[in-house]
């Protein structure tokens, strides 16, 4: 490989890494509504360069939050290892919401992962959570009418928390999740739930663009 070609490849890697770094910062601070053009401008690359590396915002989101999706998979794996599936279910929901309470971009990325993302790591987390749900319901502790869309609703509500500090956001998240988990318990009184909402999950990202 010539020196010029080697330098070109190094420049391309630098541009890609810079785009991901800037996107991570902006998504965390402002959510996924940040325009792709603003990301390109902050990263000091042309819009054409950005789209050459990441043809869609979904592909950029997947790259930016790869580590968080892997962490979600790990926490659900840990929950499945819990001898008490209901306790494991509660801890998994609490930890996932704590992660997204301090990262506005990840809130929407998590929502998009349920259930139609093409990303392998996020898809695996969804499959593991479905198994965790089945086990918790089999114990009789998790209400039988809980469905995957209910976790989406939790994440959407949790993502709406507005706080001045990460500590305040985490405190609010813990209280909100505690209310939800109490409602998910089979001991929760009340009439049957209405049908699940027909959520179009990938549209959440598209509306934020």
C-alpha cells in the first residue's frame, strides 16, 4: 500500500471515529433529534462524508450505543441467572431505566430496539428479556397480561424525566420504576388492562430526526 493510500485510510478512520464521538456527545445531551447536518458540522466533516460512513440515522445510533446495548444484554443475562425470576425481572427493569435516565439519546435507542431493530446485540437483549418475562410470569408474580410493549411504555415514560442533575434523574427514575413494578405485580388490584397500544417503534427514531 502506498503512503498516500495509507494516509487516506487513516483519515477515513479518524473521520468515522470523530463522527461517532460527536454523535455520542450530542445524543446524550440533546436526544436523537439532533440533525445529521449538525453532527457533521460539529465533527468538522462534510454531510456527504457522514452519510458515506452512516447511510441512515439508525445505523449511526446503533454504532453510538453499541456498548450500552451490550450492557443491556449483560444485565438481562444476569437477571436470568437469578434463582427468583420475579426479582431478576424487577432488577433488570430498574437497571435498564437507570442507564437511560442519564442518557437522553439512549432512551430512544432502547425504545427502537423493541422489537424490530436489525441490530444483533439489541435483538439478543430483546429475546433474553422475553424469556425473563416468561419465567417471571410462570412464577405467578408477574401479571399474565404483561407484554413487551409495556416495557416500551416504561422506557418512554422514564425518558421523559427532566432533571438538573444526573443524581436527580436517577432518583426520579427509581421512584417511577417502583410505581410501574408495583402495577406489574400479580397482586396489583384493579380491572383488566385495555389492549396493548399498537406502537410503531422504529417511527420513534424517525420522528426525532
